[in-house]
């Protein structure tokens, strides 16, 4: 009897990335979101030989997106939008009713990023959703070097985010993994 294809391991080079407002394919590499739970030791009741571990915080690992340089400006516009907010620039050509230049709202730089892991037919099987993501590093192209091994100039965008969730799509019935729910359960268990 043939094994159903949804049980086969996914190939690591099939994915799609959607960032609020634009969807892109053609990435050469994408880091999958992950987290580390930080703990602290404390000696309960003066028992220094067997300290207890308590949860201190959760740290999300930044996600790096790499792709070949193209004429597409979506990455650079998002990265520059964030720097515009930091240096308090105004929106180009926009004015408030009183005639003053309209400032860029602080919340505009955060986006929802969806990374879809695709099967051989191009259907999403696993979906990683980064909540409130924004760029923390942007490299518009590779350094110019005539003795480099690769022949393509690469664009790099590094994202940080507040949380992520994983949705698995199988047989029409999806299961959901939410990091925030796990963190809440861990905190409840530690007290």
C-alpha cells in the first residue's frame, strides 16, 4: 500500500514568505523562528545543594531572510520606514489639517510575517507566523569582491518579533502550536 504524501518529510527548499502587503518567493535561505527559555537558580529555604529552577524570561531568536538582489524595493522600503520613524521624519507630501507635516505613526513598522513550508505540489503544510515583526538589520547587497566564491549578490533582512505560532495543515484538520500558550503553562507550573 502506498504511503500518503503528507506523511513524507518536507524538503527544505520549498517555502514562501508573506509580509503584510507583499509575498515573495526566491529566497536562498530563511531561518525558522525559535525560542530559548531562560531560567534562574534559587536556593529555597537555605538548601544550597539542590537549587530550584524558575523561569526568568523567553528569548526569541532573530529570523534572517536572504535572497538575490533584484529591482524589488519592498525590503528596503520597510527597513527605511523604520529608520524614518526613529529619526522622526515626515510622510512625503502628507500634511495634517493645520498644515503641518504628518509624522509617521510609530506602529506602522511592525508587520505580521508568514513563512509557509510547501510540499511538492506547492501546498502549505506548515505555517510559521511571526507576530509584530520588524527589521533590526538590513544589507542591500553583498560586498563587492572579485575573488568571492558565489556569483550572486545577496540581500539580507534580519527580523525580530514578539512571538510566533506554528500551524500544521494536514487532512484538512489543522493543529496549532502557540509559543505564548506554552510559556503561560510553564509559568503556571513553576509556582
